[in-house]
């Protein structure tokens, strides 16, 4: 049979392909599973999640044991890593999304520190292919910044961000003509969700600002409703917010009670729905537990704090008259909240704590003592509380001072005490070493009638016990990890 030149060429190509396939089978897979994407690279935040995307879906049981994160010394940086524990190793939880694994550290990373991520060889794909080589990448953790609203003495309010180590670095990040009502920071510090007023309709909508790209996205379309007070779930994938329907088209019907709705950011576009299927479950001032499995809201229908567990859809009602949803401990087992006490001359408050497993109630401060304890927040490790306290006896202070309270033995000690200031709206940075505080100077205590008493933003360093002012005429500060 006579073969044309083209037929001979095709025959030769087929032989080469067969030879290549045979050689691959003979030598085995020399490439294996590869990494498509890793992060963070360069700079990270104290709350950053570590992400690795593989070239194919993995046998998920084979990856976590080979994933190590640690602060490595220069001597360790290029040395092989065995199975023994590493000094400075970071532990956390993993989750999967297709071929991507996410590692979320159980504790905040140290600002200024450099971390190395190591993926050791041997992890397998669903098809049996392996990661053949060790992969390493590193990143440095930057210090957290501070967001706040300003100016406090005029409208519109807008969002600003400053570095507490360099207050002159302040930047205005929104330019809303109608003003920002309130806002929440994503756990990884990359986004801010805020509620903006619509001057024409009198409604509020939730918008999302990406701090890295500057892109702005409207998440809700609340026609004839106020949507406000966004609070990120700790994994950053869901935002809870308050919705009040105004019912303007219904005669003789006022605005509806406040209800909690959820925004799912994992869908595109983001989808929204009521948090509770039961429309009779009302609430406001939502708080998430650290792992996102529980929330607390103040439910005015039942006159108490409603604690909802997403794992089994159970609810617990803690009777309270104060109107505060409390603060859930970092381990999710306890909740601290203020209670009000009315007397003939005045109303004061004291702190209580409830064990969510046993329902045992413990008073953290005595309502009969000459103190007025208003609010308490947990340290990130859950070992103590910072509370706002005002003395009512000879130690009298006009405004609240900050105290450190041990919830186990109820001992307390002054933390930030200056009777020329009232302290409030305070929160820890992710590492628990800095306390962000909104402070009001007291013109009477200062004997300064020209002082307007405008709020200020300060940071208290728990280690050096020093205070630094970050901003004047500013309020509602929040950490940006």
C-alpha cells in the first residue's frame, strides 16, 4: 500500500504520542498536584485566613496534617521540618471550598511578626495523585488600624481610618452627602459594611466597601425600610443587620418592630432573608459568638436576652430589663450583661453572668454596693472582663471609668481612671494588648467652661499602661485588623 507524505506524517505523530504516553506511564507522574493560588503573600492582618488552592480536588483527610504555620527563626527557615511540634507554631481550624483549603488561626497573629506556611509533600488528590514537593511561603503581619465616624459636632458623618502609631496618617474613606449611620468591620479587616441614609426616601441601606480595591457595592434595597447596624459573622461570610419596615403605604399602621435579617455574601449577588422563620421573634443589637454558632439579641417581646444556637435551632431567654444583649464569652459558654435597679432617687446598673449550659446566674457586682456597673467586654482569651464603673460614694465620679474584673473571684482593679473623662464604646484589638476607647472630656470636672465635651478616640496599651489620643471630635471607633 502506497502512503502519501501526509499519511506518513500523521503516522509519525501518532507514534510519538504513543511513545510519550508510554514514557509517562513508565516514569510515573513527575509533576503531581500543584498549587494554583496561596495567600496571604507579603502583608497580612492579625486575623487573616491562610488559603491554598490546589490544581484538583483533594482527599481532604490527607492535607491538614501536612499543613504547618509557624514563626520560624532564620536557622529554621530553610531547614527540613519533621513531625515534631515547632516553637511558635500556630494552631487553628480548617475548612474547604472545592479544591481550596482555608486555615483560620485560633488566636490572632502577632503584629510585626513574620510567619511561614509549609505544605509538606504527600497530600493526595481524589484521583490518587500526590503533592510531590514541599511548598513554603511567608508573610508579615501589619499592625491594626482604627476606623471611626467624624465629625461628631456636625453632619454628615463619614468614615475615617487612622494608624494609632501615627495619627497623622488619618484618611477619610467615605464621602457620603447624607451621612453614615453605623458600620461593621469584616473579621479579616479587608471590608467595611455601613448603613447609609437616603435623604430623599428617609430609608437606610447596607453598602460594602472593599478597603483594598476601593470598590463599593450596595447589598440591600430596602424600599420603605430602614436597614442598619451590620455585624459580620466571625467567618466573614454572613452579615446580620436590623430591619425596620416603615409601612408608609398602610394607613393607621406605624413602623414595624426591629427584626434581624441575614446577608449571605457567599452568593453573587448577596442574598438576604430574615434570621428567624418565626416572625414573632424580634430583637436588636445582635452579638455573635466567636465561632459563629450562637447569637444574642435583646428581644423586647419577651423582655429579655434571646440566645439562639444555629447548631440545633434552640433558643434560651434570659430575663432582663436593661435592653442590652450582653457579651458572649470567647468560648461561647457564658454571657455577661447589665441589669438595671430602680430606687427612689436614681437608676443604677450592675453586672450579671449566665452559664449557657446550666442556666446558672452569677452576680458579678452587687446592686447594693455604691457602684454603677454598666457594660462588660471579654478579653480575647476569656480570662477577664473590662467593665465601665462609676462610684456613688465618697469616691464619686461623674463619668464611668474602666476596670479589670476577674469573673471567677470577682476581684477588680482600676485600668483607665481619670475623673476628667467619661469612658465608653471600648473594644480590644485581636491580640488583646490594646484597648480602643471613646472618651468624653468633662467640662465641669476640668473646670473648663469653654470645653465643648466633644468625643475623642484613644488607645490604651495593656502592657505599657499608656494612653494615646488618636482623634478629636470623633466617635464610634472600631478596630480594623
